[in-house]
C-alpha cells in the first residue's frame, strides 16, 4: 500500500506540473494573458516543490544528500525572482524523472506479485470424520492433516501413515527424494513426492521450520545496507560546483537573475532523467531474456558484483534425477530394459519413475500401457507389459522377488540412486540415476569471469562428496557443503570483504542468503516462493545460464548511464558558465537544459539495443540424459 500511495503521488505531481506548464503556455502565447500564465505556472510548480522539500528533509534525517537539493534551489530561486516559466519547466523535468523510475520499479513489483500468487495459504485438516480446508494460522499442535501428492508440508510434524515420500531439496539441498517411515519427523516446506499421507502437527505454522527461515529472511533484509542510486553518488560534487558558480555570478555582477539562470541550467536532469532511462531500458532488455530485475538499484548492484555464490541443487544442477547409465543382464538389451521399465513407471507419480519415463520418451521410445499394476509406495511397482512380468524399484525390492543369482549392483557415486528392473522372474539390469550439472554451466562461469566476477563459490546444504562429484572440472574458488540457512548467510557476509556479493539459489534454504547478499538471484521457474520473494533478481526461465546475459545487460546499461551522466554534466557545466557571464536568461537556460536532456536521453535509450551473446540452445536432456550410443549393454 505504501508503494502504491507513493506511485499515485508521483503520478499526480507529474500531471499537475505538465498541466501547469501547458496551461500557462496557452494563456501566455494564445490568449495573451501573461499575468494568469505566471499564476498557472506557479500553481503547477508549488506542489512539486513542496513534495520535493519534504523528501529532502527526510533524506537529511537519514544522513543522505541527493540531487533533489539542486532541483529545489532552482525552482525556489526562479519563483522568488519571477521566472515562473523556467520554474515550471524544471518542475516537469524533475517530476517526470521520478515518475519514470517509480513506474519501472512498480512494473517489477507487479510481476513479482503475479509470480508469487501461486503460493499455498491453506491446509487440509481432519476434523470429526471429515476434511476441511483451513488457513495455516489456524493449525495447532496435535491437528491431523492430509498432505496430498504435490502439496507442500505446511507445518512441522510427524508422519502418521505407514510411509511418506518427501522432496526436501528446497530445504536441505538434497536432490533426491527421501522415504520417511511412520513416526518420522517431516519439515515444513518440503514437498510430498509420493502418495497422500497423514501428518500430525507438532508445531504451529509460525513456529515451524519454514517460518523460521522466513524470519531469517526478514532479519537479513533489515540488516542489508540500502542501495545508493548511481545518480546520488554524483550529487554532492555537482551541488558544490553549482552553488559556487551561482554565488560567484551573483557576487561579481550583483544580478540575481544570473544566479537563477545558473541554477536552472544546473538542474541535474541528465542525472535525474538519463540514469533512470538507461536503467529502465536495461530492466526491459533483461526481462526480454527471462531475467526479472526488481528495479534500478538491483540492476546497478548486479553490474558491480565481484563475488558469485551458487547453490547446487536446482541451480547448478537441474534438481531432478536423470538417467546417467544402464547395466543389463541375461541378454536383454539396454533399450528394451529402459522401454519396459519406463512403460511400467507410467503408472506412478514417483519423481524417479517420472524421470525414467521422460528419459525414454526423449529417446523417441513409444511406451505401451501397463496392465495389472501394483505399487508398494516408496519401494517399487509390479505389472504386466506386453505380456511380460516386469518389476521396477529399489534393488532390495526387486531382488527379493526375482532370481538375482550372484549379480551385484553397480557401484554408485555420491548422490546417485539405483533403480533395479526385473523381467520374467530374472534381474534384467539396473538404471543409475543422478542429478547432473546443467548444460552451459562451464561457459556461463567463464563468461562471468570475463565480465568482472573474480571469485566464484559453491554453497550447498548437500554432502561434501556429492558437491565435489557434481562440480568436477568447474572453475570454482571453493566449495562450502553441509550448510544450514544461517551458515549460508554467514558465508555471504564473510565474502563481502572481496567486493559486492551476488548469491544464486532456488530453495527455501537459500532465501535468507539471497536477502543478505548485495544482489540475490532466484531460480523462479520452479524455485520456492520464499527465495523468489527474498531475491532482487528472478530468472523466469529454468536456465541458470541466463545469468550471463543478465549481468552483461546490467553492466551495459550502467555503462551507458554513466556515459550519459558525464556528457550531460559536462554540457550543463558549460551552460552554467555561459549563464554566469550573462549569455543565457533563465528561460533560455531551461530550454538549453531541455536540449541537453533530449541528447542524453537518446543516448540512454541505446540500452534497449544491448544484445548479449545468447547462451547456447539446450535440449532438456542435454548433459543430463544418457543417449542411446552411451547406454552400456
């Protein structure tokens, strides 16, 4: 509400300023009523000036000195000495710049509200033999809840059904789902990846794991230093130069109108307008590449990042298991083993089973419909496929129902999972699944180093051996494994000594670190809402290599903004000197400043033409799914 009220105020001030300027011009040059024109211009200026003075006082109480002071001085001086037209032009330029910046940030906020609209706010509770949907804040310890397949566990509790299959990757970074037995603790924020089960709540929502992480996010955000706008970093020097020239012009000529002309020419519109135009253009350009940046401040911070911290699961890796190899026995071919196993797995929503189905389909296999399917939740399936008895699941489950003989399952690397397949009473083979590195990661990291990121770290809640296996060959400066959410925050704060820190993550456990970083980047396509809300940047497509174009656009937009600032200030200083020597009246100075504005804005709009090198197109299976040529027979 605070943002919308502020946006409405800026829109209203711009409308008043434009109406006052245009109305006065009509009265002065069409109706020949200069007296009414002067009053109309003044009416258009006063509300803008009043709002500006209030904002300046607020900034001074925070210890901030910005460009607004120069604009306020020029409008005040112009009004005091009767140069109302010049004051009206300055009022339009100033209110237009603040409106433009506010508009861009408002668009980013609206897109984020749309992105987070899917966050669940209700839970299903057993009560008197029936089910009822209730808000999360009405759940109490001791309530029995139904957690359907795909639901997010709303509160901490214990499993009341015989078993539950949970995806905890958003919380722990462990990429593969885990099976919980009756009585086991389930954390809020994890996702039900198996059949529906009952949960006995042990804590209220506000005291659960998820709520604790949200509180960490809030603490991190409140402790993070506010981002200073690029324009404000030039403000003090420009203010001193402006006051010095205006004072000198008045002192040596005893003509206050010269000082007014200097102040009008000095109105820092190249800073007030060119910077937001270039940065807004950068925001628009980044969105074209699937990178949502929440305002000009985050875009500037993204351009200045020197250290990159990456999460593993769902960021560097896809976060979903993929087929990496197939071992076969008893003369069955690898293609046939995969086809039969995937056909049976069509009957379950288990994430590993769905990954096998997707892998077979991506290889162009046509899968028959299974018959007589029976599922033992969390263990495996049995059924008939084209008249053949097929069993698929964990090695122990399958080996206990077929003739396994002396066949041993293949050795597994850290972070892998083994799926056994039995056909017609014999152990036909094994499918090895893992969560591999995303395609294009090597190129992305090299590209970011060329753009000025000189330190890259991996931070994950997963095990050290899993992190090391996945990142073999990557140009990393360090791996930090087994981290809790607060430890990730500590890592971000520690790394600040090397320069501004950019953190990239996708899970609930990443949200506090994203909030604490100078620039937090969330994988928004499938990432947790908490991480997207805490972040400054959201990758709207499920590709981490989009980070490269995002950083390139941010750096390009900031460079163009700086070029506009330098050129605009140089021209403004020349205009101030001319005004000080009496070559420009206040109105002429306002028109000259307007010409300077047009020039620097046209230059700033070059940010709309930034064309970063596109990441190499990838197929969903690239780098993750074993191809037919790679299958071991």
